[in-house]
């Protein structure tokens, strides 16, 4: 059971991500997940920052609707969306080893952005924030990429890697939020939950 550390409200989490649940546990924020089904397609000409913010908002608002429809305890609904950005292109979640390989080869020996937007919605308001971090990969050999793909870790991870997993070995430099790269920038969560109901 999560032990409250800060005076923050319990939330409904519009995500089934175990990583996001672990991060909320880290702050002692009590939470329960909601099943959210959201179309995460990128709109034509949509900028990466606009995309992640829109998806986080849509997830949070969907969570509020579920809370109302199922007469759940009124709580803030927390949602997030994370994208890996290289050359202004969103690298999604690879569904196959071949796509994961292509992504990792592109990320090798380069710096990319990781954008995570969060949205916290109640029945009265919605607050959003975006965290942008820069991640530098070392040069990855074919053998290293093969070994990582064979582990199965890259599949269904934004950009084809998980910073909290074996891919930590690839990262030579990070500027920004480690928890944001994992999928939930904890400073932003703490700050926005503290702002709920307070226009200032």
C-alpha cells in the first residue's frame, strides 16, 4: 500500500503502465488505474509538442467520463503521453524487431528529445504541462542492437528503448527529467496536483 508523503490527493491513473505506477509510488501518491482506449494517431502536420499534449488531455478527459459513468469516487484523473523525437519526427512504439532495429540504428551516436505531456483533469478543470529532455546515445554496434532486440525490451516502448531497463547502458548523457523519460515527470505531477483548485 502506498504511504502518503506529501499532502497530495489520491488520483485515478489513466494508464496501465507499471512504470507510471512505480513512479507515483515513489512520491507516495495513492492511485488506481483506469482502462482508457484512445486513438493515438498523429494528425497531419501536428507538431510533436502539440501531439503529446493533445493525447494526454484526451486520456485525462476520457478518464473523467469513466469516473462519472461508473460513479467512481471523485478524484483527479492523471494521464500522460511520451514520445521520442528525432529530426522533428515522432518515433512511436515498434511492433516488430525490424522497426525497433531501424529506430535504434537512427538513435545511435545521436541526441534526441523525449517529450512527456501530463494532464490532470477534474470535473471542473484540466491542467497540462510538458517535459522535454535531451538524451544522447553512444554509438551502438550491430551486435549490441541485436542483443537488445533479442531481449524483447524494445517492443512497445516509445522510440524502441526503455531508459529504466538495459538501454540505460546506451545513454551517455541526459539533460532534463529522468522520470519524464520513463514516462511521468514527477516534478510536474507534484506541481500540478498542488495547483488543483488554486488559480494562482
